[in-house]
C-alpha cells in the first residue's frame, strides 16, 4: 500500500491514537501536549518521514476553522464569564500592552537594522498575533488554577482583537509608504473585520442564549451548542470577518445572557478535544522546516524583539493595572505561542505588497515553528513557577 492510497479514515484513527499517546507522554514527562502533537506532525509530515498523502492536508483549513471557532467560543466565556467581572481592567490593560509593546519593539529593531520602513511596519503588525489554542490547551491539560491562568484566558481572548486592529493600521501605513496613494479600502476592511465580527457574534448569540438548554434545563446539548458555534464561524467566513472574534463575542453574549444555563460551555469544551488533536498534528505537518535554512538576522531579531515586547509589555501594563505580583511577573511569558493568525497576516501582506510578500511569509513561517514548539513549554514553566500547576 502506497502513501497516496491510505484512506483518510485510517489516518484519522492513527491521529486520535497518537493524540492519546501524546497525552500519556505529557503526563509522565510534564511536556505540554501541544508541543508533542506539533512534533508528531512535523515528523509524520513532508518535512521528515512524509507518511501522509498530500491530499490529506486539504482538511487542514476546515479543521482549523472548526477548532478555532470552539476555542473562540470558550474564550468568550473566559472574558465575559460571571467569575472575572472584577478583572476586566487588568485584562484590558495587559492585552493592550502585550500588543503595542511587541509591535513597537519589532518595528524599532527591524528599522534600525534594515532602514526598510515598509518591512518594519508589516513585521511589527504580525508580531502582535498570538495562538490562543495552544495557550488554552496548556491551561486545560495541566489544570492550572489561579490568577495568572484565569486572567491569561481573558487576555488571549482579546489579544487578537488588538492585534487585528494594530496590524490593519500598520498595513495601511506600509501600503502608503510603498505607493503614492493610500488605499482607503484597507482601512475600511480593518474596521469591518473587527466590528463586523463583534456584531455577528451578538446577533447569533442572542437567539442562542434564549434557545439553548431549554430542552434539558441547565445543560445545553452538544448538538445545539456546536450548531450555533459553527453557524457563527461559517457566517464570519462568508461575510469576511474574523471568525475567532465572532465566536468569542458569541461566547461572551451567551455567558452574559444565558442565565438559565448552569454550565453553558461544558459540552463545547468536551467536544473540542478531538478537533484540537487533529488541528495541532496537521499544523505540525504544514510547518515548512526547509524555510529555517534561510532564516537570517532579521528573523532572529524579530524573535528576540517579539519575546521581549510580549514579556515587557505585559509586565509594564500589569503594573499600571495594579495586578498581583504573580500576574505581573509571569503572565507575559505565557503569550509567546504564535501560529495561524500570523501566517494569515503574512499572506495578506503578500497580496497587498508583493515586493516583500515572500520575505515576510518566510519570516512568519520560520518563526512560527520556533514559537509553536517552544511557546507551550514556556507557558507551562511560567504557570508552574506561579504556583498554579501542581508537581
């Protein structure tokens, strides 16, 4: 049997068993499951053993949308849940600092080295993006409990919102520096991407809050919950707005309005695990390790500047928000994972600025490999140091 003739169903079965194996290894070796799943994907993918037919990776886009739609919904509950109302100020300031400072740091260092204003602007915008799926998975896997993990879930819920806004503005500025006229369409698209997603989440969230859980009071069934979440994500894709933000707003609306539901997100959290296993392994398969060979000084500087910016930005703004010493010291270290959103931003740069598109995409892909493999390990270490993961 050749690789090309292996049925997709057989591959999915192997992926689930590998996911179970990753969980076992993680519990014994205290390595985040995300890192193990990504590593499995890299080894099984075209970069190393090439055990999976290329046609199988066509599922990656759909699986990504499904997994991140559920993650966004769960993050919406974390941001608007009934247990963190007093921490909104901290979440707002920390997420803002963790987006602004990395963008400023990357822009300053890249421009100082290259004197390329356009490249510096777009890389600064991409540096704001994080990977909420990896962060949430580490929190859930190790059952982290405490102020750092609690506020962290709220921060990653709105971090990409700030990232999209900042990236949109910087892309407009970069387009203006490379042409004689500024495209007003870029500005309007950035505004629509954020506001349209938030509006869509509310529009679908209101009927969901009224309908869900009525058949069995107090507990929504998994069918109706996933139906609303996937409709919201699909509608966001149709209207060309951020499906992550739309589903986050959907979760926030249900958490705020669905007072009759005692555990509104339990079913989605349980159902998301198989999708996340497929998502992380396929992410590893899609990582292009050959691009690391061309990672030069700019890529290294980008990594250093983004790390410093994320950590320092969260610490400084947590201090302004009068956060606890644990939150101020450790939360920024948990914001290093970076994945699909960053690559999506790089692809958009390629469409708008083809002259630098290939360079930007190469930097985004190579640094994603680094941040996705190392980021969850740093997140686990930080939560352990904060005393929120038991030995």
